[in-house]
């Protein structure tokens, strides 16, 4: 897997490509639509202009044809109060099950360790078994489960924390 992947940071167009990867997966599998897509655009639109490499982390992964294969981010804006927020972790359908997700998590984990971030959290929902296993492999534990969610109103919300 690693030999045919190029890791990078921000590239023009990557925000739209990350949204597209999310919609390609979450629309057919979970019926996520406008509310989810608009939330991604709003949140990424706020994150990238204020990105600070001393506090935040972002890596994108491109396949051998130059298509976005995956991405992950750590938002450290609320580090002092709630910890770093792991966000927009996604791989393309073609890369799922090939180790790219684990590699992206390793890179994020390295950033957390190097910066001595002792608390990190993410939100997700039940039904994403492979992702949950990966989160747990990296020390995350389910801390909150709610019936409502901000994405579609149909899947509930889970909060995982580490630290």
C-alpha cells in the first residue's frame, strides 16, 4: 500500500475532495445528505484558514493516479479545554481494507505524541465496526452515546476519547 501512496498536506481542491469522499461513502450506506455535506463544508471552511502547524495536523493521501485516497486531521483549537479533535478521517472505497486508514492514524498518533497531547477525542456512530476497531487499537474508548446526531438525525452519536 505505502509504495503507491503519496502523503501531503493541503492542496488546492482537497477540501472538496474530502467532502466528496465522505459523500461517496455516507450517502449510499447511511443516507446522509445536505445537512451532513453542509456541515463538512462549514467546519472545514473554518479549520483550514486558521490552520496552525504548531497546534493542528492535516495529512492527505493520494494514489498513483493523483486521486485523493484518504485524509485525517487533528484540530487543536480547543486543546486547553477539551483536547485535540480528530476529524475528517476517511479513505476512498478503493483503499478501504488496504492499510491506509491505519497509516493515517499512525501519522496522527505520531503528531499527538511529538506534541505531548494527552487528550484527543472524536465523534462517530455505531455501525462503523472497522473504524471503531482502529480507534480502539489506538487507545480510544467510547465515553458517550446519544440517540441524536448532527449528521442525519438517524444514526445516533458516539464520542470516543483517549487520554
